[in-house]
C-alpha cells in the first residue's frame, strides 16, 4: 500500500481525531518511514511504541517492543473505529466514573464488533486497552503508600532557625 492511499484515509482525521486515540506519540504525515518489517509507521512515541499499517494486508497494528496487537483489520475500518472512539472519548469522563465508563465501554465494544469483528477479539488492542482502563491498577487512589508509613523523627533534617539579626533589609 502506497503512502498516498494511506494518507487519503488518514488526512481527514489528522491531527485532531487521531490525537483522541489512546496511544502515546506523534501521528505522522507522509512520507511514512518503514519499520524493520516493511510496515508504514503512522504514529511513533519516540521510544518503543508504534502504530503501523501493513502495506500488503492493510491492517493497522499497535506495536509495543516485541508485542503486537490488531487495532483494525483494514485501513478503512481503522477510520471508522477512530470516528467511533472519538465520539466516546468526548462523551465520557473516563474510568473515574466506573458506572458511566462501563456503559460507554460496552457500547464501544458492541460498535467495534460491528465495525471490525477481528479487531474486537479478546487479545487484540481494544480488548486489552479497555481491560487495562477498568483494572484496579489504573484507578487513582486517594491515599498513597507513602502516607501509610509512619514518619520517624531522626533529627537529621532539623535545622536551626535563622537569626533575624543577621538579615539585612
């Protein structure tokens, strides 16, 4: 798949709709560099995460180090998924409100099954991402671990007060 075909699909989404996507990094414009497997790099976080399109199959993948998961089975379904995700991203506050987010997540999962059943698979990007969002590891705790530990006075940080007679005005 040539850069011109990729860009024809992505340009209407660039940059705002793509920036709503739950991936770190910068969404790129053509000419697209190829990764070692010959896939066009669409988004690069500058470190170890990428979004690529397979130039032969047209599938869009999330690559994180040695792990890969399917975002969309075709570039065309990727565009539809971006649009669906964008409306959800604007309509919910996020995982802090578990009940609302759970409804929105289920709605998106149903849309995804219609838009791209393969991308809705259990070990693919969207399933893994929504699972991570609803896990206990993601939810912010009001109490940090440091607050649970009692403070001990060692005297090491005690400093004498400033003698005001030495301060000039």
